[in-house]
């Protein structure tokens, strides 16, 4: 009887202790559902099932890591930070259990529910970002570069833009080579830049042609003259925020080098004209602190991020903290008041939010 009473007391203490650990949506850990498909292996079913669980656990951690990657993080940097987390999946899984599994053709399907240490992942990603690079505005650099009637793929103009803007407080991301259609209508380029996390996109158009020597003169040098026109668009509303243009020549015994020199010189000179207006555009947005309470799970947190990502008035957002089922964001928006921003968030999307408080610099919402 005494042993039974002791066991009951021990169980009561254990339940109480688990409550104090605050595991779940209100604590550092959170249950996340994830799936996986691995090759079906009838010769080693035990290992196959284990592989399925490990792959699903990796997917669960990947889900959590994805929501903490800053919108100001470049694609390559984001991948490096996320890889650092995913490579240590086991360290972020408190527990997991299989909710569904079955053969699916030549593959084996596994669905799990895993307790993921959300706060630990968030803290590590934020520290990795702080250690590796400063938070910067991302600008995608694209170009169409022509030598006569031929398209050049050497990206001399892009490199010149990088040189001209390398010391500015924003991060430059390598974009696509453009066509004439892109120059005439850059909307698809702007949309793609936004999906890649860029706040602005630079569209450079440059053409160089040989300069004919004067009659009666002879020189071993070839001369080319380039005309560069560069525009910077805001990805949130397609507006032109900066423009620069210039014409310069290049001289060299080789045609290719002379053409390259002219393109580089013209693009670098045109890009320098972008510095002041781009910085003015960067500093034009207002910063708001947005808190969303009672988020409940990673899927709903992702839903909030999708809202912030899709609103054209929002230029940048960053998940600062997610704990006790509340998400705290820093939001940069081209909008007049916090009331306007709140209305945009609530009215445009079919999600039931309750407005808790609004101050000049802060908004607190709650999921119903």
C-alpha cells in the first residue's frame, strides 16, 4: 500500500513538473506535423522505417527554421544558416511519434508529430545572422548587356554596379540577364525579386558599339562607346526610386577588351547616381513593432508571415521572437499610421484577428 501511495505521489509530482517545463505552444517546444517519403526496401523494413522517421524529423525542424530566417537574409546566406540547423536535427527534437505510415508505390510514406525546440532554433538562427552579417536591405541586380547586335553574357555591367555600390548599407544580390521584353516591361523581374527577398531591383541596360577612326588616321587601338541607363524599382509597388545614365568610351588593342572597358566605365558612372535616391527610399519606410498573440502553432505563424510578405505596403519584416505562443515582428512599411497597417492586415485576408492595442509604433493582435 505504501509503495502504491509513493507511486501515486511520484506520478503527481511528475505531472506537476511537466507543467512547469511549459512544453508545447506556450513554452520553448512545440508540436509540429511533418511527412517524408523514402525508397521502399522490403529487404530491410526496420531500417526503412527508421529512415522515414529521421527524414520526417528533418522536415519538422526545417519547417521551424524556415520561419526564423530573416526576410533581409539573402538566399545563399539563408541556406547556410538553415543547413547549420538541419545538420543537427536530433538535437532539436524532444520527442516524436508516428501518426501514419504506409507503402506508396515504390516509396514508404511516414507522417509524424514531433516536439521541436522552437526557441532553441530561433535563438541559434538569430545569433548566426548576427555573427555572419549585419541586417541589410537586399537589392537584386539585373542587366541586359549588348555589344553591337550581340548579347554579352560576361556581366561586365553588373560587376561595375557592384563596385559603385559596394560600400553602401545594403546587400546586392546577383540577378538574371534580361531580354528586351524585360526592359520594356520589368514587372515580372520585379515580382521575382520580391519573392527572393529583395526590397529593390536594379535594372541596367547598356549597349556599346565601335567608334570608327577618322579618315586618314591609323591607330593600333580599338575604341568603343557605351551608353548605360540604369533604373531602380521598389518591389512593393513597382515605383522607380532612382535613375542613372551615362556614356563613356573604352580603348584597347583588342576589340573585346575595348568593349568591356566602355561597358564597365559607363555602368559604374551611371550606378553612382543611384546612391543618394536609393538611401532616401530605404529610410522612407516607418518601423512598427507587431505582436500576434495566441498563434498556437508553426502553421499559423507561417500564415502570418505570408500576410506580411504579400502586402505591397510592407517593405521588410523580421521575426524577432516567438515564445509562449506569441510572435513579435519588426515591420518596415510605407504607410501613414499603425491603424492603416492594422486595417490592411485584417481586411485583406480571411483571418479572424482581435485588435488588442494600437500605439504610434506598436500593434498587438490576437488570433481568435
